[in-house]
């Protein structure tokens, strides 16, 4: 094979590889591009390596590389289907956020487990315009590496509700998930929010457990419920 033929094959392989990656990106791009967990990050890096080798490395046969690429995408889709139906598998695959500040106090043990230093914490707080730890009520380090912060009530921005206050005595706490994907999260029940209390709340709304996709106690202690069937006649879809 002469140099011109090698050049033409490399160009064709690159174009075809790009079209494959573009198709896959359109198909599953929102999940992969976000890099919101370890699995998506690892997948995106591996996809890039595959495409680079398929396009530029003419010493590797194209067909076996394409077969391996297809196997990787298939594995991702199967894992996604399983994780959609099994929250435990989803948490194992994607990981969970780590609470680093709770009720205004640093959780040193949690920070040591994830090798997260005070310098890291202060930097990410400053990036959100927070220069004083005393302002923070809760802070969670997400799987993506981003820091989510809930300020103490007195340091939060003023809203219309606070200009004409209705109830400023409500304590702020982290949301408590009681139902996730139609399944009760028993470990989150306590003396205040028990299984019996939840059943009573559902009955008062003429709902059954099978109707509920998600139920959570919000940070202001109100119960939010989302149903599988939301009865929306014309839901927004911007895609």
C-alpha cells in the first residue's frame, strides 16, 4: 500500500469514526457530556480513545475496533436500563454525594474519607461568592466534584416571601426522600416522618403508593409528591 492509499484510508476512517461518534453523542450525549458521575466520565474518556484509534491508527484493523466500540455502547445501554429500575445498582454505579457541612458544622470524618481538604472547600465556596464558613448551613460534594451549598436563612437572598413574611420560624434541613422510583426509602423514616405518617398523607390526597414516583420532605418541612401520571395535556418538550 503506497503513501497516497494510506492517506486516503486514514481520512475515510476519520470521517466515518466522526460520524459514529456524532450519532452516539446525539443519542446518549446528555448523560455522557455532563460528566455527572464516575461512570459517565470513564465512558466518555473510553469513547474518545476508541474514536481516536479508529480514525488515526491505520495499523489497527477497523472492523474489530468498531465491534469493540459497539460492545461498549451496548454495555452502557444495558447498565442504564438496569439502573433506571434498580436504585441500589444506580447508587453503586453512579455514587452518592458526600455531606461535608451539616447544621453549620464541618464533618471532618466525611472529608477525610474522600480526601477533601479545607483548601478545596474554601476554594469552591469562594467560587460561589461565599467567603465565610459561618454563612453555610449545609454543603454537599456532588459526585461530579461540584459543591452544592445551602446558606443559613439569615444569609440567603431576600425573596418576595421574606419582604412580606408568612412563616419565618420554619427550621431548614436537608431534604428527606421517602419514596424514590415508586419504592419506599425505609432508612429515611424517623419518629417525625414514619411509614404510618406517610400512608396517612397519601390517603388524605386520595393516593396509593403505586401512584407515586417520588416523595420528599423539602428543606422547609413541606411534603412534595410527584406522580407517575401527572395528567399534563401538553407537557413542554424543547428537544
